[in-house]
C-alpha cells in the first residue's frame, strides 16, 4: 500500500508496519499515518460482517454434514474465521492508542 502499511492477506486489510517508534516520525508523517489508519479502520466492521456471514454459511453446512472428517474440516474453518474476527477487533481498537499518542 505504502511505506507505512502492508497488506495482510489473512485479515483482508492493510496493517501498520512502522520502522521506528511513533515519536521518531515527523508530525506530518504521524498525521498521514493516522489519517490512513482511520480510513482502513473504518473498513474493519464491514470485513468482520463479511466473515460473520461466512461463519453462518459454514455453520449451516456443518449442520447438514454427516461425514465426521468433513465436519472437522468445516469446524476448523469456522475457528479460523472466528480467529480472524478476533484479530480484526484488536486492530480496530488500536486507533485509540494512536489517537492518545498523537494528542500527548
């Protein structure tokens, strides 16, 4: 995406990849990074919603599945999607830390 963010295939969003501590960035860089992050952060709820829809589809598939091994695979897929949602929630909350640093 740019020098401050890298695409995370698993989460489906770019995430920050900063090469130095926050205080080492110039004010203009900090503003740019925070602005970009706010845009990315705004897309996280939609990403979570899409993953929740996939979980619902997988759960419906699981309810109909009779083969044990296939059920285990579907259950594993559901667990991975839930893990992605959890990680997205963590990234969503990171904005609060950046904002408090920016205003300090």
